[in-house]
C-alpha cells in the first residue's frame, strides 16, 4: 500500500513538472529564424497571452510568467523578437539592438504580429488574445496597441512609454494597462503626460497603476530593483486585467 501511494505521489510530481515545461517553437521572418517558447497546453483552444521579453531576449522572468499563466488557464507564447544569432550578450549590445527596434517601430510591430500568428498556430483562441511585455517588451505591448493588432488588451510592465514626437497619435481600439514603477528614471513627467495625451486622443480604454518605492525592473526577482510587495501586486493586477479582457 505504501508503494502504491509513493507511486501516485511520484506520478503527481511528474505531471506537475511536465505541465511546467516550455516547448521550443521555430518560426520565420523571411530567412530569419525565430525561436519562441510555448506552454505545454498548446493545442487546446484556450485564451492566449503573448509575452514580449525584456531587452536581452527571452529570460527567466518571461519564462516564469508563461508557466504562471498556464496555471491560470492560458496558452502563453514567448516571442523571439531579435532572431537566432542576434541575442545580445551584454547591456551595451542589448541597448543597441533594442534601440534599433524602438526607432524602426514598424519592424518591431511586424515581429510582434508574427509572434501573434504563432500563438494562434499553437492553438490559442484567436478571438481571445492579449499581450504582456516587460521593459523593452513593455514598449512592444504599447506598439501592439498603436498598430491596432488583433488583441483584446495589452499590459506594459515597467516598459518604455515614449515614442518619437514626429509620430502622430491615432485611434487605439485595444484596452491598455500600464504598470509603472514610481522611481523609473526613464519615465519622466513629460513622457507620462504624452502617453496619457496619446491614449486620450486615441479614445483608448486605458489605466495606469504606479507602484511606490519601485525602480525600473521592480518585478524581476533577479534584479537589484526587485520589490516583492509591489511585484506581487502588479502580477495580481495583470491577472485581473487578463481575466476581464479574455474570459
């Protein structure tokens, strides 16, 4: 009997571990190979969440988010924006390549649209898709909204919120949640005011939550900026938003 219960326990542990494994998925932008990751519930017609990672590419924060979203009943796909052979090795390289996509925002929007298509190909319900992004990926979440890509909502988590002043504001049909750390030096009052003006002029359904005593990468446990209390609140706000727009 003891052996039986031991086997049941081991099987349970194996099932949990298996459910938390992310699967590699290859897709292409022309000849450029892109390597994304999808949760193990791919193939089930569930609401989908596209995760746009920070400026160094797919990292542990994005992977942790994908696994957590799977537990909430979502198919999650982590995009590869840069492509194979282009993953930055350090902050200087990350700044350079991220800056390129911030400037060439149409290319960024295009890579996001390819990842959305891959999420749909992974079995997610095409009518129930949202985007969340961290840092550079948070900028991407806003770009998905600016491009009016076919998503129900976007969440920008400590993202870069500005855009080139020469770009006109346009209509925004996507719901927007901005999770902004109060002490993010990159988000000046001018940047914030311009974003609010952009969303208002676009008639967007928007919300900004500011997290006190929090620096830029406040949600990342591996960062010196990590603020556990505020990070937990931000995650709960993300889940509440996703539940509203997708379920």
